[in-house]
C-alpha cells in the first residue's frame, strides 16, 4: 500500500512532465518510490517525539495548575509494533513523570493471545492519578473485551461509558470515556454533569475526534483523541483533511480544548512521511499564568 502510493505519485509526476515535453524514465519512477519508501519506513521506526502542549482553562483552581497528562494513542501493538517499540514508549512516558496517563484507543491491533509479550510493558506505566483507556475501532475489529481485560489486568482503568472522579491537591477531576462508534454502543456518559457537576476540570477520552462538538456542548474542558494518524504519510496527509475536520494537534471547540494525537505507533505500512509518531505531554494551566520558575528568574 505504501509503495503503491509513492509509485502513483511519481507516475503522475511523469505524466505531467510529458505535457511539458519532458521525459522521465520508468526506472526513475520505481527508484524514487523505493527510496521514499525507505525514508518513510526509517521515520516510522524512530522513537516518538515528545510534544509539549499547554492548555489554558478559564477559572481553573490554582491547585490544578501544572497538572501533566501524558497522551498516547494508536500504538497498534501487533505484527509490526512489538515489545521493543512498546518498551521504548513506556520508558519515555515514565521519564516525563506525568500526573495522569491517557490511552485513547487502537492500542492493540491483533489477537491478544499472540501479542501478550508486547502488551506486558504497559503494566510498567506510572503516574500519580492512574492510567486510563478507551478502546478504538481496531480493538473492536479483533476482540475489544479481550483487549480491555488484558489492559485491566495490567492495572489500566478502562472507561467505556463510565467516569471516575480523581482528587488532585484536594480538587476533583472528572475523567470519562466513550466507546468507538464501531462498537454500536450508545454514548451513555457524554454528559459529565450527571456524575460530578462541581468538578472544576472535566476530561473526555474518545478515540475519534468527531465527538468534540457534542462533548463541548456537554461541559467538558478537554477531549483527548487519536484515530487520524495525521494521515501518517504523504499523500494521505492531504487526503485525511478531506475526511476529518480535526486532523492532528490542539484545537479549540467552543470553550473546550481538543488534542488529537497523530499516533504513537503506525498502522498498516510502517511509514511516516510528513508526520511523526508522538507522545503528547499536556500541561493544564490558567490563561497567561506565570510559572513559579519564571518568577524566580525575574
């Protein structure tokens, strides 16, 4: 799939060149496609980058300022993503010393029984408030219940149409999760006010970003999603923008923030071109807050 995408691009370039009376040899088309494929594969095998993201929330209690969330999505543990890659991701996350860790689906991509060794390092994730997970469409393609049980056994808290109240510096945080639409389950927990209306910080985990408008209407402050891979590699990095409104990065949806992780792993062809695998590190703060470290330097 990846190689054919590049062959199509360069074949199209060759045809356009003919219009300008330029000649490009067939060998050049195949050679350039293979070279670009190798570069894209090398990029996909690199360690994920750490992307630091600042989220500013109005009326946030001072006690919640500085809260750090490590956001992992679309790891796709399976035939291509094995134990070594997973261990590198887990070590990188733990080095960040996050207060909370969110896994927003497509963590697995295959039968659990065939990938237990690669899944095991997830049990080493460490954070003050816990590790939380919602399944994506790929877990449902295989057996979402098996994936949820496997991660639950590794002390990961599964949030499917339910929420949990966390306490950080004596202030409540509400974190909820909804299943991927491919599950055909109803979204029972989309309204956080039914659980803890007084929580000053409300977070939704949803594999797909397209629930953001509904989530914003229902009072969430932050939604964490994945699914898109940012298109993963060119030319799909352009095509994905025709399908998804929010492709990768931080977005403002009314008063709510939406972070779309472009994937901590890769799906299908192990290729990345125009995107990078990512671990998002989100820091929650008040608007324009001056950090203590900056004050000391003034």
